[in-house]
C-alpha cells in the first residue's frame, strides 16, 4: 500500500509541477507584453473536497478533461480503489484473528498470562493472539488472566472447533473407542476449550469426556465411562514427540462443571 500511495503522489506532484512551469512561462509572457494579472478565481471543490484560491496570469489556466480542479487522489483508477478496498478488508480480518485467544500450553513454557487447571501439574491455559505463524503468548503487562478474559477467548475458539477434522476409531464390534481431532493448523489446543466442545460428542461419547492434547495439531477424546484410554499410551506418546509444538500427556476431564486433570500417561 505504501508503494501504491508513493507512486500516486509522485504522479500527482509531477503533473502539478507541469502546471507550475506553464504558469511561470505565462507570467513571463505577461511581463513582456505589459498585460496585468488576471482576476483571482475561486476553484470549485474537486474530488478531494478541498477549496483553493489561485492567481493566473496570461492564458487561461490548464484544465483537465471532465474535471474542474485537480488533486492527486482524484487520479486513482477504479482498479486501484478496488485493490485498496481488498487490502483494508484483509487488515480487518487480520485484526479479528489477532483478538485474545486461549489454548492449552505446557507449564514449562512459563506463559506470562495464564490460568491454572484444577489438579494439573503439567498443563495450563495460556493467553495470547494467533499471529501469521500461529499462537503468540502475551507478554508481561498484558490484560490479567481472569474469567472474563477466558470467556472471550473461548467464544473465539468456536471458529477453530468447526474447522477440525473428526474421526472415530471403533473396535471389531463397531463400538467407538475414541475420537481423533486434527488440523493442519496449530489450533486444536484452542478448539478443545470452545463452549460447544462437549456437545460435539454428547451422542457418541457421553456428556463427560476425557481429553488429551499431545500437540497443537492433535487431540484424542475418550468416553469418561467404561473407557480404556490408558491402553493408547503408544499412540499418545508418538503424537507428543512427532512435532515441534508438544502440549501435554495429561488427561483432562471436560464436563458441565468445567475442566480438571484426572491422570497422566506414563510408560509401563
């Protein structure tokens, strides 16, 4: 946008320079011929909305076809205006994406703005924004972590939830054992905090679910009742180590009462 603006102003200044040069030549011709100055005329408003006063000598001032006055902004083509509007729309979307977000984060990260999870020793809820390269933690001096900030961030997590890929794993009797949530973007650790997360599994895994988020791209969801989640430790540890952004191998229970840690995967 800076390049486009600079180009337009250079173009405008060049054309204004041509006008001034013509005016100087006209004034010199007036002095040589002995003619006096022309009357001052008030320009009508141009596309820029400004009103100016100019004194012209000699021949009539140069005019641009179809317009009464000239301004650099009025020379912007329809295509340039369209591109500018697209850029402004993109900036608006970037600001929306950059609002406060929350996601599960390992405590070892020492996030400056975070909330604890009941019973958790390795995992917490961290706050920040989603930048172009993924989650960016808040630094010191940002808004303090509280229930209001969490509620705002959880509402935004709904956008992440609806974009995930959901797959159910079944046993030989076609009974669902667990659900796998994945995304090519590092948003899964945020999506599990969405208010509608439990509702996604109400008819398949039950009202209360167990969740483990080994990395920002993957989560496994198990039924809280009659669950054999401990048996899947090889799968969980593999997902925990296969990425540069591991989260945790703690098992979290998400219910109507909230979120709390109920266990941790350990190798036998």
